[in-house]
C-alpha cells in the first residue's frame, strides 16, 4: 500500500529535530508561501471528497504530500515558527475532517452489519487509514516544531499522534506498514519522555521491536537513529555512542555520531577509554578529509562539542590532527592559533597547502617577518603547489610597500623589480606573469624607454592587464613617433627611425585596443569600467591623429567613422575636442559631406555664440575651408570651391557678428574679415562683401586684401576711376612676393585698355615683365601672356 511508503521523507525531519546539526539544514523544498498556495487549492477538493468516495483517495494523497512539504518548511531554522501556525491548523483541519468522515462511515457500516444488514466497509476504512497516517505525522511536527515551548499543547498533540499510529498498527495486515506506524509512535514517545521519563522506556521498546525484525527492513536505520537519540536524551551517552556509529556516513548521521562520541568521552573517567573515544572522533573525521561536506561537518563537530581542541589535538605528532586543529581554530576566529598549527602541518610535508593558509593569516595580521620567512620557504619548494604564488607574493609585498612610500623610494623599487624579474625567470608563462611583466613595462614607460616598454607590453597575454597593455604599447610607439619627429626637426644627423613601420604598428595596436574595449568594459567593474571607456577614447584620438596626415578618401572615411559622436561619448577628453572637431570636419570635407559639416558647424557656433575663447579655433577652421576651396578652384572643381566658400562665410560670420555686437574690433580682424569678404564675393553676395571690405579699409586703409576686394567690385561696375585708385593702393602696399601685387598691375593694365589707353596698358605690362619675368604664379603668367598678346602684339 503506497499510502505509507514515505519513511525517508519523514526521517529527514526526524533527524533534523533529534540531532544538533552543523549550520543550516538542506531544508525546505518549498517556501511557506508556496505551501499556503497549495492548501488554497486543496480546500475545495477536500470539501468535494467528503461526499464523493471516488475522489477521496487522490485527495488524501495530495494531503499526504502537503504534510511532507510542511515538515520540510518547518525544519528550516530561519523560519518564524509562529508563521507556521495558520498553515498547520488548516492542514490539520482538512486531514482530520477526511479521517473523521470516513472513520464514521466505516463505523456506521459495521453497525449496519451488526443489525443484520449488508454493507462493504473496506473502502471507507482504507481512506480513514490513509488519512490518519499523515495526520499523526503532522501532529508530531506540530509538537516538535510549533508547540515545543508549550508543554501542555505539545503533550496533547503527541498523544493524539500516538493514538493515530496505534490505531493503524492494530488493523493493518502488512508488517512493513505496521513498522512505519510503530516508528512514528516511538518518536512521539521519545518526545513525551521530556515530560514523563517512563515514556522513554516505551520508545525504547518500540524501537527495539522494529530492529528485532532485522537490518534488512526499510525502518531499521530510522529505528536505530531513534533509539540512539532516545538514549542521548536520557543521558546515556555510552549507549547512544554505540548505536550512532552504524547510522551511515551522511552529514546528519556523522554529526550525530560525533556528538554522541564526545558526550561519551566526557562522561567516562577512564583515561584509556577517553583516548579511545578521542581516536574514534579523529578517525571519523579523517575518513571525510577529501569530502567537502563531510569535512565541514567534522570541523563543525569539533568546534561545537570539543571542550579543549588544543589540548585534545595539539600535542599529537599526527599531521592530520595539526591540520584539523588549524581548521577548527580558524572557525573559532583564533587566527594566531590557526596559523601556528597550519605551519606545523605544512612542515610535516603532508599538507604543503597549509603554508598558504598560514601566510594568508600572517598577511592579514601584517606580521611581515613571519610571512616573508614562509614565502621564502615555499618558493624554495618546487613541488609545493603554491610555490609560484609565494614567488609572486615576494614581488607583490615589496611593490605594495613601494607604492605606499609614494613610489619615491629607490631601494624599494629595486627590490620589487628584482623580485618581478626573479618570478618571470622561473615562471615566464605563470599565473601572475601578465601582472609582473605589465608592471615592469610600466616602469620602462615612466623612464621614457618607449621601445623597451612596448616590447614588454607586447608579451602581456590578455587577462586583466591585456587591454591596458595593448593600449600602452600603442602609446609607447606613438610617443616614439613624436620623439622621432622632434629629433628630425632639430638634429638632421640623429639616428633614423623607420617611422613608416612604427606608424603602421601603432595603428594596428590602436585598432586592436578599440576592438577589445567593449568586452573589457563589460567585464570591468566600478572605476575600472570608466578607465576602460576613457582609454578607448584616448586610443580613438591617437588613431585619428595618425590617420589625419594621409588626407585621402580611405583615411577620411576611417576618421569620420571613428570621431562620430566623439564629444558626447568621451567627455573626459574635452581638452582635445578642438582637434577632434577639426579632424572630423576635414575628413567630411574630403568626403564631400558639406551638409553634415554645415550642420555641425552651425551647432558649434550656436554653442559658442558669445564666447570669445574659441575665436582662434574658429579662425583656424575658416582658414582651412578657404585654403581647401582655393585648391579645389585650381583643380577646376567649381562646386566644391563654392561649398568651401559657403563654409568659410559661415565660420567667419561669427566675427562679423562679434564686431556688430561690439565685442571685437575690426582693426584686430582685418585679415579674417578680408577672407570673409572674398567668400561673399565667391557666393555672389557682393553687397555683403563690399560692406565688409569698407569696414576693413576704414580700420586699415593700407589693407591689400580689402582694397583688392573693393577694386574688383568697382571694376565689375566699370567704375574705372575708383578701381584704378584702389588697385594702385594695392600695388603700393602689397609685397612684391604677394600675388596681389601682380594682380593689381594686371588689372590696372586691363582698365587702361578699357579706357582706350592701349599704350599705357602695354607699357605697364612690358615694364613689369621686364622687371619681374616670373610674374608670380603660373596662372598669373598665363593670364598676363594672353592679355599682352591681345593688346600689344596683334597689330
């Protein structure tokens, strides 16, 4: 009959109640909330089963499972026992109602038969019996878990449980089921022994009766456990100890066995017997040395039950007992004692890892003398599994001391450097090789030995230091490039550096750094996450700077992609934002993305509309646009020339606005405003250009550019008198090396010819050619030749 085939489920809770376990039990299979939810679902089923016999067996099975779940929840030491009362009361009421209903149906059926009628009472009897079993176990749980501090209530429910178990034993034909109910009754009797010692005798008799039927029964171990706990409760430690040894090797059984062995050891006055018990305790724990859970139980038992761990274990020459004692003292927060016995166990040769446990303790205690001696001993033992760690710690300790000195103490620096090099000689690919190699490379970088530092960084093979090492290697190469450029400009005889190869290598390293950054940032935490992100920003800046001089479509595409949204992504790089904006703008210009530049430039100027601190930068931007436009004009790309002129006018319009607002003076901006006027001319905005040129000439009458601008306007209007005057001003003020000087003479000749003074024009052209046969630029020379042929040579 499967209705009683759950002794192990109940036994789990029995043991939890009977034994002083170490730590928390493995307890609840579900929470109290889940149990209450299950009970909510059972309420309507129970109500239906009271009148529907066909549904009752299934409902009883579900109630049986609910009782087992209640037992697991109740065994959790962290749960508030008071919170269990409502669930207990609901579950007890449901099972009790089913039990009482079908017991009455059975009794009524028997009464009907006694009166000569016919009736089958087997079905209601089976349902009642199936219900009384979980009901009795539930009451046992109530007595031991909920009402343990209420003697009267505890005794009442225990007696009710005993009645239920007894009822089943009297009518059940199956010996296995009889033993299960007898087992439940015996545990209840053991609990009642707390109030009436005569009940212990009843429990002993019931447990022994179950055991008398042989070790092969399913109830034998549970009965042995119950008998042992009964003797322990009676104070008969010797008998409890004898029985607990055969309960198995599980954590609860092991703890119970050790508890009873300690109790027996302290109960006897026989020294030989005491030693025998002590040896048994050691051997039980030794058998679990390589079992993580069993070892924890063993150490916990010594912590909990031993009156004098040092006296009982410390004088032994057995390395295991030294090792055990060290773990016990560590659990008891006796750090110094634990370190002492870890060291003794380690020096025996059997527990080499105990060196590290002792070292950790001395490190935390800042006992550097002891720690250094241990590390030296360990590092000299190649077979020690922690020898590498010891060698690393010799480096780490001296480096930490150097850092705490403010990184100024040369003696300490030499010590950690030597220790790091010693470690790498022994363990070039060791667990800590990346860190030690990184720190040595970092030192070389501080000493500006960039080539050596980069070579060391390149050997850092990933891990925590991999990302930073990759970037630092790139940075060292970058600094070598900067240094090589400076030497070349100052000392033409300096040793040549293969800058092309170095640049290529640096670009590769920076690309790898940027590629590694997302994963490194995901894995980093706290301040390190920000460091990784900011490092990616620095790498991006350096890479864009290296690509910038190329000025081709491919490099422009890379730069534009790299620097998109850079300012919002890397606010820590704000001091480099002007470079970033200029590089991105130049890249976009090369790509012909003038609309994007215009949008970004508008936004930049709006942000800086009243800020004069960025005026030099804006001048530089505008000049870049103007120079780019002139190159495109010379190449015959009129559309690109017009686009650059528009961007020039947009940038330098900032200065026009500043002058209008009285924040700047024209006399300080003559060159800038002259370029603005020229840009307006290219864009066909002649009135605006004329206004600008007039402001410049007013501030600086000798301005060649402004006079030339006004001269062009006057000439285009055929206002030849003013045009000649203005061009003459240019001729008199512009340097002979300035193309404007030739342009002025050329246009004066044009005007003379337009006025009918061909002789004057030819004289002007011939005299200038004679004095300056180069005629400035090739373009000017070509124009000059054409005009001279037209006016002077075709007669």
